[in-house]
C-alpha cells in the first residue's frame, strides 16, 4: 500500500480548522447574499404598487436568511477535505438543515399566495358570498398543503438515514394490519377529516357565514381540519366538530344571500287605527338608512282576547342591520302609539252592573 511521507500527511488539527473556516466562510457568504437580495427587495417594496415584494419580504426574509447560508455550505462542503466518516456526518447534518429550511420557505410561500388572493378579494364587502366561498376553500387547501410539505420534509429527512430506511421497509410488510388498527382507533378523526373535505367543496358553511347553532347566533370565524369556531355575538366562542355540520340541522342565514327579513310584533287594544300605524311604519322605515327598500309591510296577524297582534315586516341587507332596524322600528312605533293614540295601549276592561235589590244590613253579632 502506497503511503505518503510523514511531512506530507495533513495534520488533523489543520483539517479541522480548514473545515471550520470553509463552513464559517460559507455561512457568512450565504448570510451576506441574503442581506443583499432582501436589501434590494426592501428598496423595491417601498413603492405603493409593490405588494408582492412587500409580502415576500414580510414572510420569506427570516426563512431565507437560514436557507441561503445552508445552501452555500452544501456546495462548499466537499472542499473541506474531511475523511469519509466525518464528511458523511457533516453531509447528513447539512442535508437535514437544507431540507428543513427549504420546507420552511415553502410554508411561508403559501402565506404569500394567500396574501395575493386576499388582496384581490375583500371579505369585508357587503355582498361577499363569492369571496367567502373562495376563502373557505383557500383556508382548507392551505392547511392541507402545509401539512403535506411538513410530512414530505420529515419523511425525506428520516429516509436519508439508512437505519430508518430499513425500519421503514420492515414496517411496510405489516402496513395492512396497522392501517386497520389505526382506522378503528382514529375513525372519528378520519371522519372529521373527510367532513372537512366535504365542507370545503360542497360548502354548507363558509367563513364569515351567519349561523344559528345550539340556540346561539354567531359568525364562522375559523374552519380547521377537525372543528369549526363560531364567534358568538357577545364575543364568546362556540367550538363544534366538523361532523356536527354534516349530521345535524342548523340555520345558515347567509347560505345564498345575506339579505334578511326582520319582524316586529306590537300588541295593542282593539281601538288602534291600523292604517295610521301602517303609514307611520312606512315613514319611519323610509327615513332609516338600514332599510334596503325591498319589504315594508304591516299586517294584523292575530286577535287575542284583549289585544290585537300587529306584525311589521322590514328588510335589510344583512342580519346585523336587520336586528338594528327592528329595534329602531319597535322603539319609534311604540312612541307613536304612546303619543298619538294612548287610548289604544293594551288595557283590561271590567264592567259593573247595578242591582235593584235593597241593601239588607247584617244582624248584630254577624260580620
């Protein structure tokens, strides 16, 4: 076997210092490259129309500051002249870091895509049915894509080690039995996941939908893989599993449109001039900006023993405006009746009939 002279054999300490210097220099070059690229991007992002650059700068600057140095190290690692075993260990570490940081960049790139979609479609618009459909699907697809990126990255990192590959090969032989066991153990989780797919694409509910569930009124705030968060009107949160919206009935007030009819009930005496109240209703509603000019009706819907039931129907563009409109109509009609027709407020009548029989005093001693 050919041996090098002793004076030509590299000193191990020199090899370690050389490798450390190359790795440190590579990291510094990658860091400076990241500063340079994102510095240029930051200058470009100062323009008002550079929304994409602003989003990339906001989401990708941190992961890229880790990814680029590791990428440079992966190219310069063979220059370290390390022995086979130390070089293999270093290569595994660099590959793991490279896969991890690259997956991080991909996850943040999904956030950039979400920003672009949200810029073109505003959820705060009045008639936002089409936007809510899109955002519901976007939220579910985003979670799915991020989960796939993380899953693939972890799988690639693990499969880069020979020991894990051997274990994986052995596990494949028992995958059938394992899948049956896992299926029974996680059948509710799997059913929730399938319900999530169904909700995302058939859309019985969407983000920002107005629902009445379990007697509570609220808006859909979040849809995850397993549950739905409903923001109740008093700032509470109602959390329900996805299966609930597949298996049980609920009210969706914005399924096809946000327009809604509001009802106001008044109970008055039989002497009420209905036509005068109807005229006042039209005057009150016409002057109110909450009314969408579709429906304004007053009808006598019931006659009870002591009162008449008057029902006012008014329309508004959404449920919140309908609620406020109902309250204002109720207040102003009650004030109108109090001021203009107080005799028509609900009352209880009693009739005393005179008697012709003379009054007979009680005998003494009797009370």
